[in-house]
């Protein structure tokens, strides 16, 4: 079997699955993104049972499994819990981001869970766990998570 | 409670690119090897569980396409999406259900045919996270840093996992990347996603594995001495990264506790002889071992440095070379399971460890180890 390709070229078929999706954001994410877009404010939901403030906001508390939630505003400043730096231009990285791309897990003041987002305006070697960072909003906001452009260190 | 045993295993060689085999050809090879290993024919198989992922296969309803190659014609066939250990769990419950006595479980992946960064990016929440462009490697880099920060585990200790496992693979003819390397080689390899170097990461791989699980009433009817399932459990943590303590794996600690309780294991450090754990990235081997109580908190790196996880150490970990030496994503856990089964049977060849009465297998599903499946296998019922 090992010489079955002798003298012939193995055949390869190029293909892709390309299916458009329309994600309905639902009332919770819609409200979060409208507030972010129009007021440049980051909001979260607080569980009336356990008191946890969840960001990204959820309609249902995943611990308590109840929908006893109220909206609260959280700070746009917080603490960096951990981060990663892409050294390679991985296929998933958006075209407008150039390596090194830094992502952080940021716990904003007033929230009990952390948000994934970019860190920018800082060199990778200057980033450290525990550093204080603040949200920088995008000039043009379209109601997406990228209405926050990135987080930058608080000087 | 009724008992189940693993009575046959079959694996293809793990390779970077299996250009001479389609995914179905790989499944056919693995299934036939498992049947031969068990001394069974297809007629002895009551039902089939395949493990596959539509994205890795590049087709929808992918389980239906692999049925023929898994010998499922005219049999009840079902499918699990995720790691092979979860397929095996479902397969075991079917063998214990009373409706079936024997289950053939397969898992396959041809990583060489697609783009893992895009596939794993699609595991992120489409509304809040996906457009940021993270994938499995960058997600795990984040977890690696969090673990290293909390435990003071060093880059050198991570590198030593790679050195050990690639070295072990030299003794496993099925492994894709047998290599004699040094800590320095790992640290000098490309920093693909800081703090993970290229040699901290498992490769892109093609491979298929099959295991046969039997109810106790028929487990001793065939060729192999059964390897008994003494305990098994799986648990999942929160989906969102920011809801978890990434430096830990709470769901793994929970799954291990339950599996130990079921197996009657009181002191895992003493009672587990051999372990195959999910080392898709070097830090994971250390983090998972700590969470399963096979090393003290923040001390796995030190146990590793003392050679305690080596092939000739008191607790050989990934003696087969692990996933760092070949990582067909969906099949991964079945390869780990097959490696432990062979250890317990004394059939592991070059990577056979000295004492292998009780073995542990761990499989992972989800970004940064959201969910874990832990098995305790044993020579004795």
C-alpha cells in the first residue's frame, strides 16, 4: 500500500462551508449594546438572589437559574486578570488587527465576572496581571462588542 | 450496580497528513484493529457510538457519514460531539442499559483538512466574544498565564512536559512526533501565543481510534482479559471565560472526586499507577494533575522536575507520548484510553510501565478545559 502514490499525484479537493447566520441578540444583549453604542456606558445584570453582577450581562443567573435580574452600570475601569499575546496572525484574528494582538480578561469595578477584550496602546512586555486598565470607546459605534475599541493601561 | 469493561482497542498511526486515507478509511482501519484485538467479529457488536464534530469533518450530520465505516449497517448507531471519552461514556451507559451488551465506540479527526483557528474561534459566543478573534491557542495561552501566575510554575517546567512526552513518544510507533528535545529547544521555539511556545502546543493531526465496551455478562467471552471500569464521571464549568477562575479547573476537581468515590480510590497519589491526561498544551498536564489530586496544589512542576511523572517514575504520566506527540482532537481521549488499557493488560510495548494495575484517563471538551471526563480503569473487577 505504501507505494500507491508512486508516479501519481494525490488528489486534493478544495471546498468550504459558507453559511450566513443572523444572530438575534435577544433583549438582554440588545439593551447592553444600545447603551454601549448610544451612551458609551458598560452595563451588567445583577442577580437578585445571589447578588452577583454578571458581565457580559445574562438574562438568567447561571448559578441560581432564576431571572430575578436588574440592570446596573459598572465602571469602565478595572483590573486585568490574565492576558494572551498572539505572535502569529492566526486565521481567526480580524483583518484590521496586526500582531502582536493582546487579549485580556478584565474585571471591571462593580462586576463579579470578567470581560474578554483587547488591550492596546501598550507593548506586550509592559502588560502584567493585576494592572489597572480603562475602556477606550470606538469613534464609530455600531452596537457590537467592538464599540469598545480596546482597554488601555490607566497611567 | 452492573459493571462494564473495555475488551478491545484499535488505533491508526497518528500522522500530520493522512493523504492516502479518507476519514472513513481511517475509521475502517481502527474498527478492524479493535475487533481483531478483542477477538470479535462485527456480529458480536450490538450497537455503535461514533464521536465526531461537524466542523472538523466539514460536513453536517457528520455522524451519519462515518457509520458505514464503523460497521454500523443494520445496527443502532448514535453519536456524540466532543472528545472520545464522552463517546465512550455514552457507549458504556448503553452497554449497561440492558438493551445492548457490547458497544463499539469510534472517534476520528482529520485536522490536516481544515483550519483549527477558525473552528475553535467559532466555539466562542457569537454575540459577545467571537468577533474578537480568539481561538483555542490564544484562549489556552490566557489560561496558561493565569495558572503560571497563581502557582509560580515556570516556563522551564512547562517545557519539561514537552521534553518528557516527546521523549516517551520515541517508544510509541503510533505517535506522530517522537522527538529527543531539550528544555532549551522548547524555550527557543517560536512564541506562537505568549506564554506558549510552539513546542508547548500539540500538533495538527489525523487519526482514528476505536474501543469496544462490554457488559460484565459478556466481558470475558472474548479474546482479551477485560479492563474494568471502576469509576467514571464528567462535569462542566461555566461557558464564559470570565465566569471561571481560569487558573483552575473546578469541574475537573469535581469529576475526579466523583470518579474516585465510585472507584473506591481514597488516596489517588498512591493508588493510581499510570495516567494519560489531556496535554494539548504543556501547562495543562500540570494543572490537570493538580486538580485531580495527583500532585499537591502548585506542586506538579516540582514533581515533574524530580522525574516522578517519567516512564520509570512512581506515577508515569502520558507514557504514550500524550497529545503533544499527536492530537487528533475528537479521537484524543480514545487514544488516551487505549493507551491505559494496553498498560493495564501489559501490552503497551516500548512504553509499558512497570506497575499498571490501576490507571486514570482524562478527556477534555470545551475552551480552556470547560468540561472534563475522568475514568478509573483496573485490572481487577
